[in-house]
């Protein structure tokens, strides 16, 4: 976060788009089914590499957000000099956009 912020002018916007785990229990169940079963199955049709990527991605996203919830990430942004970091979930909770303004 510090390196990303370092290259932005004071007053400039810093942001990123990332995968996310839907907070809604019904959507989360569908997301888990998609990332644990459907995505690897679709990947297997394409190639072994896509199968491995599909098999890895869902558990990796879940583990990441259990270890580093958005509240913790907000602290990273502030420590890196980003004012008022904010976020918005997108794609029924399967994605998140985070942004803030570099302190000037």
C-alpha cells in the first residue's frame, strides 16, 4: 500500500478492484458453489492450468478476507497516507472497489 501511494500525487485518488466474498448468506452459498465446483469444472474443459487456477481461486479469496477483513485493510490505507478510505461491494458482493485520496 505504501508503494502504491508513493507514486500518486498528493490529493490524487488511489483505488483498486478486487474479488470479494458476498456478505449475504444466500449469495455467499451460491458464490461458494460457483468458486468451489463450477469454476474448476469449467477450467478443466479448457486446460489443466485453468483447472488449477479455478480450484485455487475461491479458497484463496475466502482465506484472504478471513485473514485481512476490509476493516484491517482500511487501516493499511490510512497508515500509507490515504485519507478516508472507502469501499463498495459490486457484482452481488463478488467484487469490491476500494478508494481514497492521498494526503497532501
